[in-house]
C-alpha cells in the first residue's frame, strides 16, 4: 500500500476551453486547472520516488476543501469535525478527474488501471488530498479483514 498526504487545496476539473488552431480546434485546460495539475504532479514526484504502479489499482481518496470564512463559529466547528460535509459544487467526480489526470505517470502508469475507488470530500482548515493506493493482493486482504 502507498499512502500520501498531499498538502494542496483540491481543484475540480473544469470544462475544457477551445481555441482555433489552423484549420482545427485545440482543447486545453483552463489556467486554474492546469496550474493545479502541475503543482500536484510536482508534489507527488517530490514525495513518491518509486516506479508508477501497474496492474489493477484500488484507490482510496479523501479531498479536504477549505472551510469558508463567512460562517459562524458553530458552523465552522461542525464542518471541521466532519459533522457537516460539503454538498455544494464542485462535484466529487470533477475533483477526482483532475487528480487522476495529474498523477498519470507518477503514482500510476495510467488512470485506466484504476478498477475500484472509494472517494470522500470533507471540509478542513488544512486543505489537502489524502490518497491510499492498493495493489490487487493487498486490497483483497484489506477487504477480507474488514468483514463483520
């Protein structure tokens, strides 16, 4: 199992932008998404020095987004404790998309190798992304030990 805590605020994958290029059209990530992917990739490269994982990948990811400043102390405490979780945009799937794309070739050879995901989003005063990567064998052992 590989476990990393990446100290970066999650950014959701935004809709691609289009630009005319000669006779065709070129699609590109908006600047905020592109910057996030570059920063996340650099962080992961700094923290993980082994070869990218190959084969079936089982992934557990938790996205911790910043708690807004414009809320009451009581609501801040509820969000920080996990009693109130984010049900507003951005969508969980869009966070995951930008995360997976950024880490192709770093943590895994290709995100197409991911066959199972457990994903959560929370509020926190310390925005970050926590990821656990399991190979098939270690995930099956983990799953068998969690059976009631």
